[in-house]
C-alpha cells in the first residue's frame, strides 16, 4: 500500500456523481489540481457497511469544503454500477461527490484485498502538491470514522505539531 510521502498515482477513471444519467463523468489528477483531496475506497456497491460511509461523507461534505478539500469515493465496481446503486439506495440519491471506477487505481495504490480482489476500506489525504499525507486501511467489515478523517485533515492543514486527540482550535505543541 502506498503511504505518507508517496506521490498519489496518476489516474483517469470513469465516475458517477449523483443519480441521474447526466451524472456520468471522468475524474483524473487534474480535476482537483492544487487542492487537498480525500480519497476513500470501499469494497463493493450494493452492500451494507459501504452506504453508511458514503452517506456520512456526503452529509459532511460542507465540512470538507470549509477546509478547501474535495472528496472522492471509489471501489472496483464500474460507473454504471455506482449509478444504479445511487438510483436505488435512498441514502445515495443525493450524492454530491464522485464515486470512481477504481479498478486500476486500487491496484496502483496497493489496496486490493488479496483474496477478494476488492478495495480495502482505505483512506488517503492528498495535499495540493499530490503527495499522500495520510493513509489508512480498515478490514472489509469495519467502517471508518469520518470525524477522524476531518480531525487529521485539520491537523495536517495546521502545519503544527498536534498532540494525541487534538482538535481544531486547541493548542498545538510549541518547541
């Protein structure tokens, strides 16, 4: 798995943003050039834990925008599967960020489950220069904590030494 300090791989992926047929698009590195981007990957469409994460990122999208950060989700499913899922799942019908078809990107990131061949629940925070500043992966059955992703983004953007359990607005470590 790629990690902190590595360059996020070059990619071009088909994607779905929302539930209409007009929501099919293409996303690549240049789409969010010069911005912070949170990429999160999940195992499969039409499952049980995955929509809870996708919906929570969507619900918290304003918090990411307040931090000038974009959100991109993805799995090894294709954009048509993403579209069908967004059309059929009540919590995904109003999705406002892209779900990418990440077959090649998942391989390039090293986040494919060795037996299942699907994405681990991996999260990457990538800085405006395209460098990974945070990387984590959960097993297939454990959803991630969106609050923690936001907390880490705040810490990274502060440019300061941030102690354990630090939250935006709290004192940082001065040396």
